[in-house]
């Protein structure tokens, strides 16, 4: 830990720079932040006297944190810098260009701002195509860390692999409170940053409390820097965030260290929490008056004033600055309150990309022109080699790595081994370990890293080794899917997540054989592909890698382990649009709907009925081809839905409900579903056979529906 710094001269100019700290701007940012907190906290205490449409329903004060953040903002100046922040970081955003009006309009839920009224006002973002940006925050603690690691790795990729020298010196900055250092995201990102020597700065604002829980229960001894002393490749600094000299010196040192390319840094600054955790919270229930008074006496604003006046600003200048801030906040508040509310007619817009004319592109992923330049056709080439499912996926990944330099493939065991199913075998040897690489064993890290990479303009293709292993990444997956909607199309993270699952060849178990695709259908903003054969896998995977939306690409274990699903390669440019089902066999008397590996069992069962069964392979379940299914059922009058996911609330229930609503008068028999029992997937082959629909069982149910 560094010794305390007291020299005013040393803090006047950042280390390694000839440009002095912009102290007037820093003071203005801190004063604006304090004025906004004063305004919001006063409103919160007097709700009965304030009209409801003037209330801020979620209020998280930055009181006591603002000076250190304002100093840090003055150091984040590179065009490709990105900050990944959390709910107490409005001062940083103000220092990076957030207008006071937007700072007030967003918590008020008015139009424009961070989200156009879609997200709570403390969950911020700040797009900035020509300068530092603030990545979309999330409402959950600790999820800001791994996307920042992804951005930091992208800095190196843009600079070294793509040869874009404008990224030289850029960094990823992540801010977190002392409680956040207990989260999976913090430790996963720390592993990435230190093992890869990423240009990443961790800024921990330690106010000693995670709501009411003391720091000693978040990290041993309550001091994360002491606990990280043995970490290699990590510069550590620990100081007082209320002392402008010490905070400025340490922050400048750490920023310069990270910009130099040596590796990451972590600075912990202690700050007071001079307020309750949030508006509804009452800290007097868990803090003594003496504790609250001690924090009040550590207020950094008076310390900042004493440092600046009279050496940098005269007393008159400071008074004028206070009046300027008071005036500007009053004007901004009036303007924010005058803004209309968001238009309810648009509430469903931007769950997915809207590429209609006049809609601006979000930051993240390939640009529209880059995707258009890749081309593609939905007409398969004839005469291609017959490929097994795994080889088709491998060949498609290889082709996209060839034509799209912004595409990366990664995951646990994906590189040297080539994946546990050998789908990526040989890709690292051909394309190098900067484009096809192994990751640490952290699913949250794999997905969070992907999000940060996508936000920087790359096209990440991540592998989760088995469907069940995605559970630790649920937070990142959900946040990725809602990112475009909750930022009102300002940001998007179109990533592809390859995910094997389902029963294997004569084997199953609760850990490697889960299907559960409906979980991702419920996750807003995701496309979900479940191809049944290698030709569809080629087209859907290529479509996913060229899509502006995030995609779950489900690779069925049975298809990876057997020759089932083998099909002719449809060509290097084949792109199969999502939401287009395939009529596998035409029939007259009953429609059978399925997807994934179960299609093959349905096809074998259907062959026993001599043209009476129309078999539909959905291919994608989000979106799904309602028109195709409805047209078929209106023709046949009967329907059986067969799937591998559990019966209760499986996707078959959605199809059945749609048919009941839109095709009721065309039905000659009730819609039937055939799916596994509502139990985990079993290991022994006899137990697996007892729970999973097989050919005889499907044929028997078809016969029963035909006779109804």
C-alpha cells in the first residue's frame, strides 16, 4: 500500500502528464452531484407534499462518494475508454458528459434519458461514439465486472489483432462498492484481468457497508487490498477517498499504469456513507448516531474546498461556482419535469433489433453495413459433402472466422482440446489463440466477457460446455437479453452462445442431459435455435453470427455423438432465417410438431402411417413459425406436439395454447402433447427410456389422436 500523500503540488498534475487536473471541472461535478442528492433526498422525505409525477421512486445517493469519482472522471479521456459502473456512480457520469437534465429526467421516468422510462433512474448508461462511454449498468450487484473484462480484452484485440492503433492506451474501468467484492463476478473478472494482463482498472469505493452488512462479512478483515497482496500482475493502492490529494495521486498512478499496458490495477478508496443505503432505507435501524456522525465529519466536499481555495480558486470563484451549479440544477429540474412521459405505444419496441428505416443503430456488435457486406443466401447449394452435425458446426465456425475478422470463438476447453465434443477441434491451430481460446472455468465470466466484447463491436461466439452449466451465468444471460430494450436501443450485445445438451447416445443424467430450452424462450431478447440436422445447423449458426440479436444455439448431444442428423453441406454462404419451420413430410390427417433430436424419432414414427402424418420441424423456438403450424393444423384438423423438455410449462404448451386460440374451429380432436415426465433426466438406460418419448410411444400417440 502506498504511503499517504500530502503535497498539494503533487496532486496538482497527474503523474506522467503535463496537463494539470481540471480542478474547477472536478469541483463543479462534485457540487452538481451533491445538489442532485440534496434535491432528491429532500423530495423523498416530503413525499406527501410532492405530486406523484415529480417523485423519484428509486433514489441512491452518492453523498460522500462524489469527489473521488469526479477526479476519476477527469482521467477517463481516451476515445475507447469504457466504464462499467453501478447505481452509486452518477458523479462519474456527470464528469463524463451526462447532462444535468438527463440526470434528473431518467429517475423521474421521463422520455429520453438512459432508458426512456424503461429502467430505474439509477441504472445508467452513457453512449458516446467519439469518446469514453459508460456501459449499460444492471440492477444486480457485481454483474458490472465481467463485461468490463470483456471490454478490456477487446482493447487488446482491436489494437493487436485488428491493427487499429486508435485503441492503444484505452482501458476498461470498473467501479464497485465494498460489498461487491464478495460476488462471483468480481473474482471471475479479477482472474481474467490478472492472467491475461488486461488493461483494466478496478475502483473499489469502500464505505464499510453493503446496505446494513459490515465489510468484515464481505471480505476477511474488511480490506480487499490486503487480501489481494499475493496476486501477481496487479498493482494495488489503498487510500482515503475524502482526501483530494491522496485520491488524485493514487487514481492517476493507477490509470497511467493500466494505460501503459503493464497490466491491471486495483485502487480501494475509503469513503463515508453519509446517507441511508437508498430512499426507502433507514440506516438508524442498524447504525448508531456516533457512527453516522463520524461519517458526516468525513465529508469530502469541505476538504475539496479547503484544498482548492485559495491555491486554485479564489473564495469568490468558489461562491460563484456554487451559484452557477444552483442555477443550472434549477433550470435542468424545470426542463426535466416539463418532458413528457414515455409513449406507452412503444413499450414493446427494441426487445429485438428494429432495422426499419430511420431507426438508429445501437452501440454493440457488427454494424449493419458490416453484416450486409458478409452477404449470404437462404438457398442451399446442391451436391455438398454429407457431414455429421459436429463437423457441420466446425466447418461453419471456420468459414466465419475466415470472412469476419471480428469473430472470436472461446470457452472452457475450446482451444487446444477442441471442446469436449471436439466441435472446435483444429480451429485454434488454424486461426491462433487470440481468436480461438480457452477461458477460466467461470460461466459468468464467459458470458459477461462476451457482452463486453460485443459492446466494443466484436462478434463473440461463446461455448457453455453443457446446458446445465449455464445456470451460474443466468444473471449475465438475462441482462444481455434485456440490454437493448432497457437502454432504448442505445446499446446491444449480440452474442452467440453455443450450448450442448439433451440426452446422449443411450445415456443421460441430471447434469449433462438437460434440455430446458423454454427457460431461454422466457429470457427476453434471445433467439433460440434447436436444429435437428447438420444442414440446418449450418444455416442457423451462420444467421446467428450475423444477427443483431443474441442467440442461444443448442447443439443436441445425441446429434453430436451419432450420425443422426447428417446432411449435405449447404454451402459457405447458406443463411437460414430464424422463425422458418421445415415441413419434413407432408400428410393429410395429423400434424406432428417437434424440434431438435426428437424430430428423428417423430420421422421414424410417422413413416408407419403412409402419408397421413405431416411432420413439422420448428428449427427455432424463439421466434417460432406460427403461420406454418397453423396452416398445417387447419388442413389436417389434428395435432400432436412432441418435445424433450419437461411436459409442465414446456414449449409445447405455448403451441397448444396458440392452436386453441387461433385454430379451434378447425380441430377435429384435442391437441395432444408428448414429453418426458416432470423428473430430472435419468442415468440408467432403462430409466432414461421410461421417461423419454421413443418411436413406439410416439407412433402409439399418433394412432390414438387419429382415432379420436
